[in-house]
C-alpha cells in the first residue's frame, strides 16, 4: 500500500521536526532517528549500531550494521514467515525519550492480524536497540497465530556459493557456550543452514528442528561481537535463528519473534477475539570485544530486569546426609524390584517395604550422626534428602521416627549450630513413585477420555496447590530454612475441566503453578529459601525452561538447580561437563544451588573449590574415607567461610575456564580461584587488568601469589598441584 497524500503531509511535517532535532550537533554516539518521507526510509542509530527501515507501503526493517567496523548483520528484506510484509497503516511514529533514547513505532496489517513493531535506540547501553512486537486480533473470532514467524535476514549463500561471513563469523548460545554434556557450542554461521538441532522434555523423545533457540546468541567477528537476546517475563520465549530460503538465496533469520519447543510462548497459539499478544523484547547490541564481553552485556541486561543475586544473599552451606545414608540407594533398588522400568501402577507393598527402610536407615540417631559430620566440616545447615517425610510426595514431617519437627530444629540449632533444609518431591518419580493419595482425588491428571492417569498429579489444579502450600507452610512454621522443589516435571497434559486450566493443560500453566506455590509459601515466610528445578524437565539433566523465567516475580524462587552434577562430581568436572557452570556465571547472577559428593574429591579439595566457585549456594556431603582428604576439605571450609560473601554475592568474572574472580565492588577486592584439571603439576601465568575483574584502575595488593606488572597488566605466576587449586586475593589500593 502506498502512503496516501494525507499520510504524506504528516510524514513531511514529522521529517522536518526530526531533521531540525537531529541537526543540533548531536554527538555520534547519541541515539538518533531520521525519516525521509520521499523514500519512506527510517534510520535509527545507537552508538555504532545502525538500523534501516523501509516503510513505503510495507514494514521492512532490512538493514542492520555496525558502523564502527563496517560489519553488516542484516542485508535482506525482513521476513514475516510465509506471508508478505505487513501493509503500513499510517506513517511511522517517532519519539524522543527522556533518557536520550529514540523510539520508532510501526503499525501494519498482516492478513487479518494487526502487527505493531517498535524499535528503541537505547542511550544506555550505547550500541543497543530493542525490538518489540505485538500482535492484535481486531476481529470477533479467535485466530490461530502459531505459524507466525518474523526476523531480520542475513544472506550467507547464493546458489552454491557461500558468503565469506558464513565461515568467518562464529556464533555461540547464551548461557551455555559449553553445554552441560561438556561439548563446546561455538560454530561458523553456516552451521545454522547446514544442521538443525533437537530438543526434548521430560521422558520425551528428542525432537529435530531446523530452528536454533537459546536465551541469547553471540556472533563474533574478531574484536567485535553482536548480541541478540530475548527476555519475556510472561512466557517461555527464546531468541531464534533459522534458515531462510528465497529463490537462489539462502539467509539466516534472527531476532524478531516466533514459537519454538512444543509451541512456546503458548499465548501466541490462539489470539482470542479482540485480544493481543506481546512478545518479549529482543536486545540487539553491537559490543566491543570478544564473546565474553557480550556475555557480560547480556548479564547486565537481564540484571536490569531483576534477574540478579538478591541483596544480602547468604544461603547456608548444606551438608547432605544422602551421600552416607543407605536409605536412598536401597530405596532405588526397592523401586526397581517393584516397578522395573515400565511401572505397574499403584503398589501398596512397595510403600510398606519403603517404610521399613525408613525405620531402619532414616532415624533420629542416624540424622544426629550426619549433623555431627556437618558440624565437624563447618557446614551451616543439615539438608535432608529423601526419607524425612511420612511417604513419597508427602511434605509431612515423620514425627514418629524423627520426633516433632520443632524439637528436631531446636536440637540441630543448639547442639550442632545447624539450620534444617528439606528436599520436596512434589510430584514423585521412579523409584520413589508419587503416592496417589498424597493429594485429594480432585488433583489427579485426567486423560482425554476423563480417566485418571496413573501416578500423575496436575500441578495446575487448585487441589494440588492448596494441599502443597498448606504442607510447606506448616514445615516453614516449624523452622525449615530451605525447600528444594524437585520431582516438579511436566509429565503430560490434563483434561479435567474443573481445574480451570486450558484443555489440555500446558507446560506454561504447569510452570505458573510452581511459581504460585512458591509465592504462597514466601508470602507467609519470605525468609525461607526456595530452589526450583527446571519447571518442565524437573530432576533430569536437561535444561528446558529459559533461565530467567519467573525469577523476578515477587515472592519467587531464590535459586536454580545446578543440573545433576551431584552424583559423580569429580568426573563431571574432569569431563568438562561441570565447566558449563563457568559460562552460566558469566551470563547470569541468578544463584545456582548444588550439593556435591565429597567422596569423589582429592587432597587438593578440587571438587569443593570448583563448585564453591560456580554455585552461589553450596551443598556438600559424604565423608571421605581418606583422613587426609577429609582434613583438606575441613581446611578448605575454614578458608571459604570468612570469604563466603565473595562467593555468594560477588560479581563473577572469568579470565578463562580455569580462572574465576569473585569481586565485591564495595570492598574494592576480589578472590581469584585458579584450577588445574590435569593429572600433572603445572605453573600457570595469569594476566589481567583490574577492569577485567571488576576493580578500578590502579595499583593492587596481592595475597597468595607473587605479582609483577607488564604495562597495565598484572601478571601472576601460580604453581598448581595436579588436579589442584590456588586461591589468591586481590585488593585495590586506595
């Protein structure tokens, strides 16, 4: 559609105003917006980032480049899926923001949907533009918008000829440049076209897809990087990249919006009559430096949305009784004996046998023995894993075996100096199968024929939420300091119309129910800490839900699960699987919680220090049979506790995978952790500028290594034992 004469007159007037505004000697890094009414072209800049939008007839943001380097990010028409671009409805609306930013709003019609697209050139940080997209249904009938896809396009191949950037530009996801399976995830840009990816949920087969999704993407070109990131406070949404084929040209679609992974965000699946869906904003930022600087930029952005370590965060160091307690392995064997791999439905005999195990291996005296170990090591809380409750999936303290909970909490505090923390199996998984009577019958999951599904509880049902909130609040009233939300996976759809959810129920409804459960507990006991496993995959090692999802809501959870690196913690580290936690900390300051097995540790306390350095809430367990290792771990704890605030509240900086800094800006000081995973001693040279670890420029004092200077760099030579660790303190001089 061409711009009408009426629209042209408005556009000319607007262009004159903007031309006058933008010609007042504005500095080059100040956001600007210009509109050429004759060509219909809008140019929006923030620092070196320049966006060009064609608005003559249709919405077409087709040009995106870094003016400082000349690097072009988007060079083809914006794609709107299988549809033509939305027809413009009126001229672009431009606005100068109070903070110095500039905003351009576009509105158009895409078939029977109104598309609103807003671009904001940010004043802070410079070089960043936000993209926001809203879909509106102006009709009186619902519209299925699940096929909607849009995004910028960068050409990477013409016919069989690859563009140079296809190989030169490399990309990695945020926050797992190294995946939790240990593999590095950095590829040439052409990989998006050549190979798809897979995803999966709880106990579901892997699903192949040509669409790549992550919380953010970093494109690296030498010393310049390009960050593309998504944040949706109301739904599960990812930043997407996918092949885009037009005739002989093959491009990569990025930024924009669309569904991924079983149809997230789910609010897009059906636009009700007169309703709208607003996607989460996309951050598009040109960053000076390598991929790590882009990770830091991402972290600053999500922290600005409330996804950050809480002020004063001081979680107790846990001692987990599971590692020395025979109950859990015997319960696992018992579950295998009764249920095998397929499950046989509800089995009362299993629960009777499980109760006998609890009576033998989960007693008050045994817990006192674990508390004594916790005190000897220097832990601050006794974490009670499976066995403290009256039965699987029942968050009810077993007073018959352990005595009244108030008395137990008092004993732990007065005799051992410990708080009490509790594992909570909300839904139940094999081998500790959920007891179907743990919630009222009204909470059961119903299949499409209206029949109860064996073992499964619908978390989105009022009966589940009411029951679990009541039980958890009672435990908090008795003195529980921490709850782990485990066995919280989405196990399938529910068709019970009395629950008030969609039919069938969805993954996001399941996740919102977990957030509501945390809210109810925290509203009554705000100081109780709550850890949340992945809202969709629960206790398995797959990370599914976006890290940021739900965290910044009032009375939400306090920390996330550090994956399943609890079972063989040394092997997880040496295999580099647990090195994924290093990358997580570069991108997020949302705390991770993890308990690790100290029986796999060595005389250098390598396991202890690695997970202390990468998990803001640390848990340990299992007394090592070698007295020398146990003494080394006690020494490590004596060092850790006085420095605990660095690890729980400090800003995390990475010099490399094996060198971590934890910095307290208010103290102008940091703790450096340096690791050696090789099986031979090594001397490592560590180089950094104070700014690299969050300290002001100038001279520093170093404790734990002999420093020298090389220009503006500080150089440390650190001898490291085989599979060892060295701790160094660095403090800025006033």
